[in-house]
C-alpha cells in the first residue's frame, strides 16, 4: 500500500472559458499545469485581463517542481509573467509553446531576464523522485499542443489541455492515439479535461473542411475581406 500524499487543486478554468491552471501535489512536489488568463466580461470596466489567485503557490514555491504548459494560447500561458514575477521555477513545453511563452514573459520588465525554459516532446519523460512527468501529442488549433501525464505511486493524473479529435489533422496537429491507449492501459487515477462543447451532440467539422470553406469564400469574393479569429 502506497503512503503517497496526492491532491489536485484547480486555480482556474472550471466553469469558465480561460484562466486554465491546476496544481497537482505529490508528496513534497507541486506540479503546476498551465498558467492562463481570461479576458474580462464587458461589465469589468478598466480591467485588461483576469488571472488566477496563485498566492498559495507563491507561499509554497519551494515545493514547485515546475510549470508544465499544454499549448501557446493565452488561456494556457497568459498568466506566466505574473506568476514568474513572484517565483522562479522551470517552465516546460513544446518548442512553439515555449517561444510564445517567451514573448509574453520577456515583454514584462519584472520577468524579462527569466531563462529557465525546457523544451519537451510527446515522447519524453522528466523524472522528479518517484514522480514521472510525460507528455502526449494532441490536436488543437495551434501546433505542438501536448497533454501532460503525472505518473505517481498512486496512479496517473492526466491533463489534456484544450483538444479535439480530428483524423484529418496535419502533422504537428495530430493526436497520438497509440500513446493515449498506452496511458489508458496503465490506469488513470484522475482525468483533468477541457469540457467545452461536450453538451453538443454529433461530430464537429474537420479542420480541413473548415479550411476549404474559408478558401472558397475568399477565392470567389471580389471585394475586401476582414477576418477576425478568437485565437
């Protein structure tokens, strides 16, 4: 019987769109999963961004093993400059995620000199005592998105980040289904998963279908086209 102490603490992203952030504590280690922001509702006049309240993490920063990022959108990396201005801990993510994180971090005077970045891939593992942090490739609207697996003596904690299934996805966007099966065979203690759209019945459109629709609309239009994108 394992005597491992295990807890999962959400700091944002529950019942809200954005501000994704969890902390998984395994004995003496704290693993931070994403550090995102959200943009304010229209009634929050004068507020530029909303970030998680991570005072608890600041007070226990000596236990933080690192910050592990799923992807490079603001809802996953936007709060990094604010967090890293309070503590200095390693940041892990895919190459493009790290590069996007650097843009945000280096733009802030208090964090512009931070340089403790670690690039990881979907087939890599990082060990912290009895805990192994590994990754798996997922499909999202940004390349090199990764899910995160925290392997503990009590079982695996799996965090997907934002993702979708799309069998037509091009390289750098593909979900590693074999890796997902491997994770499932080992058993999952807890699954932390993005739930946006789960109430919708049916299949979502493939990205390739959306791309064709957009291309055809632009190709046959003679005037000016203005495009707005969420991410």
